[in-house]
């Protein structure tokens, strides 16, 4: 059988969640994600929608060995076709696995006492692809979930649809293992290093500025004698000549003071396909900075345009402060340090015991430099970010995430978002979570934001 012939075959038939939806698991999830939404605790609480997969995960499969009552739950309904597909990929050397995409539609909230039932099929198996991680195959499954209130005496036949879920993994051979290295694309050409953008000149006078950029801050100096702010960084104050100063972080709010549109073609390292805007930005703190305005066509930049700071990743080693148009649709940024505790706690809370999320040696053996965050945690943090902004009365109706660079211990995730669609009380929010190496997660979140009873919709 060709790999593509697995499409349409069952991946899970008659799946039954190992546990009822319950308050302890909800609490552990919220603690791991740092989610304090009151809708998820107390009387009438619901489960966080982004927690959906936790109710279907097999975990470590306790009970399977002795054939007890939990044996079938430990397999969580997985089909022999799906197991056979994974075994074939393992046998062909595609033994490493990473989740790449997840799309969830939430039809009804899950509540404590409910039992989740589900069925899934193998939606597609890609032809062999060459990616930045290595050569492999993408496997996509589609799952439909139902639930009934077992604690209230309801029967499985009374289960109602609660969610739909599409999940994609990459089964791959790490790029370091093949003898014939290829480029991180779907092609087969030998890898060539892309040209790098010129590096900034860092010296003792401006080291503090670049230290701030590395920390996700735009830092300026303030004279310790006359309190005059200055940027760019200088060894002494232009106003009084003092050599004493302190560093402060700018809010990131500002406006275009002056600008020019450059039409001359850029070198390949700048990856720009057209004109670009260079602007002198007046920051709220009274200092000015020359940078780029991105996020809109260059010819739409104008004097007085409100802008907001945005750190743009140019390559693995270079991040630069730039500016994007500031609108009322922008969500405030959220910074989350990526610690080993967060990675492991998120994996445990989602019942994901893949070794690459907790075992450094096994992560190394599978081609990763360290353990890394699982997609369920990334999804949960996206859900937390949006509901922190929208408030406890908001209801998530769908999240679609795509992973980029891995999130390893020592990274910091910076979430930014923007409302991209409005229809009555429905909102669509585009969310990006970045590390210093680039986007870790890009997500589209759909939600409803009730405005009845005098409540107003969220503001950034």
C-alpha cells in the first residue's frame, strides 16, 4: 500500500476520553498556562476551549498492561491503520515527530462531569517533503468530538457535538542525519546559506541599547543631572554635558515625525520586493529614532501616523526595532519567559508525554538541541493571551495555530495580536508569538465578545 492510500482510513474509532471533564485537570492546565480567567473556576465553570486535546490524550496508558477497565481508554480508540502508518514511517527512518498545525472549532463549552467521545480519520499523507528539520511526511488527521453529562446520568447515545479538530504532524529524519544535505524547502537542491543583513556596530557607548533590544525593550538614556532624555545613545548629555545617566525603557508608542520612501532595489539580504519606508519616529518620551515602518505599503506612510514598536527578526542572530501602524485594534503585547518548568508543566497538563518535551538526552537523539514546547501549550498560551484581553465573558469559537521555530528553555515568547475582522459581536484576531529567532506560533482566533448589559468590548 502506498502511504497516500491511508487517506480516508480511521485514525480513531469509538474513542472515549480516559477521564471525565474535571476541575483538578482544569486547575492544573490554568496553572501551567498562567491563565487566571474566572470563567474556568467556581460554580458554572467551563473548561478552557484550548484544552480540548487534553481530554482525548492517552497519557502514559496506565491500566493497559493488566487489561483492566482503563485498557481501552489507554489506547483512546486509535486504529490499527494509524498505528500501521506510523510504524511504516518509523521503519523507513522517519522516526522523529513534531506537530506543525492545529485547527480547532468549538461548538459548545465543555463542563465538569461530561465524558468526551470522538472519532477520527487520516485526512491526508503528504509525499516526501524536505523541510528545515529534515526529510519526511506530513500526516493530517481530522477528529469530531461529542460529549454527554455522565455525572448527571446521561448515556453515550445522548452525546452532542462539541468540537472539531484537525491536527498535522511531521514524521521526519532529522536534517543532520542524511549524507546528502538539502535546502529547508520542499525542493531537493543543495543547501546554500542565505545572505545575511549587515550587522550593527556595537561598542561600549551603545551596548546598553542593544542589550535592551535583546531583552525586548527599546531603551534610551536620561541625564541624571538635568533629566533630559537622549537617543541615540551618547557618552554625555548634549544639554548639560554630564556623563551621568540612567537607562529607561520606552513605551513603544510614537508617531512618524518625518519619512522617506526608498525605491532603489535592496540587496538580497533585506528580502524586500519593493519600496520601503524609512522614518524618523517621535516617541512618547520625547526622543526620536530612525527606523523602518512595516506592516503597510510604503506609500501609505505619512507624517503624524501613530505607530507602535515591533521587534522584527531578520535572522537567527539579528533582531531590530521597527514600527507598525498603531490602531485601536492592536492587542497589548504579552511576554512569557520559556522555562523548563513551563515546557514540562504544559506537557503534563495536556497529558503529552512525548520525550522531546521533558528528556534532554532523547531530544538530542532526535535531532533537537534541547527540549521544546509542545503545540498544546502553544495553543493554550494563545487562548490565554486573547481571553486576557477580551475578558471572561468572551467565548472562544475557534483557534488555528501554525508552529514556526521551536521554543526552547531560555527563550522569551512575545505575543502580539490585532483584530482583523468584526461582525456584530464576533471578532477574528491574528496572533503571533515570537522568540528572538522568529515566529514560534502564528494563530487565527475566533471569538464572540458580548456587549449586552452595558458591557463594552475590550480595548487595548
